[in-house]
C-alpha cells in the first residue's frame, strides 16, 4: 500500500513539474514584450484601436473647446442684444451678434434679424416679413445644430465598435493559445501564456477606448440638447418681439 502511494505521489510530482517547467524561455509582460509576442492579426487590432483612441480624443478636445466658447460668448451676447432690441436699435443688435462668432445664440439671432431688416425699416411690418424671419431662424437653428453635433457620430461609432474589435483580438489570442498547445504537444502554462496575454490585452484596450467615448458622447449629447432649447427659446422670443413691433 505504501509503495502504491509513493508511486502516485511521484507521478503527480512529475506531472506538475512538466506543467510548470515546459517553458524554454521566460514570458515577458511589459508593453514591449507583449507587442513582440503578438501575432499579426492582434497587432492590426491594437493599431486600429490606437487610431480610434486618437480620433476620439481629438473629438473630445474639439467639442469641449467649442462648447466652452459657445457658452461663454452666449452669456455675454444675450444681455447686450436684449438691451439693443429694447431700445429699438436693430443695427446695433446685428453688430453685437456679428462680434460673437462662436455663440450658437448669436448665429441664430443674426439670421432672424438680418432677414427682418432685409424688408426695409420703413412702413408697417407685414405678416410675410415675420414669417420670412421665422423661417430664417428655423434654417439657422438646423445649421447650428449640425455644427454642434460635428464629430459626435464618430464618438458613438467608436464607443459601440471598439469592444467588438477588442473581442476579435481576444478570439485570435485564444486560437493562438490552442495552436501553441497543438504545436508544442505541451499542456504547460508557458504554452498558452502568449496567446492568453494577447487576448487579454486586446480586450482591455478595446474597453479602454470604448468607455471614455461612450461617456463623453452622452455628455456632449446632453450639451447639444441644452443648446437646442436655448436656441428655440431665443427664436421664440425674437418672433414675439417682431409681432409686438408690428402692432405698434
């Protein structure tokens, strides 16, 4: 009985030794080592994800700067143009709007005031003049809305596709791990370490690219909706101003 136990122990010890000591070389887990161990498909996946991350970062910075400038100039623009219109100085209101190039409100208001002034300053204000100004406001709102959403479609695409691109790299890494087992006829950790590390790196990179893209897309979409409400309110107030002027 004792001899049987000793034989089983020796067999188990030999199997464990084979499992952990099959590796002829050390597996590195630094960035350079992981890159060197990757196959061509995994490298293509990483390069593609890197390009997507640079693109999304550029969009984030561009939209953050644009929205910040739009908010700042609109806060300065609104009281100035309101005061000019209250005093009946239409030309002064247009000049104030022209100076606020990055303000979403200024661009919309300028379109309405310019169309209203194109009918001339003398005589009674007609319904056609008010309707024409209203249509100009609506067209300008649509144009500004498109400007505000510039690049957000790309963020949404990156946020939704990056995890799947990383998942493709995961599948390739797992396949490489099984291929290494079949090639080396070994069941040790060293045989699958390269493929598993490749799979995990591409998965993590895909998530790293996707999560910020989704978060910033939702944030900027909320900002665009807020700007749309402000433009709608400004357009409505300007149309009300035209109607009041026509009744004087």
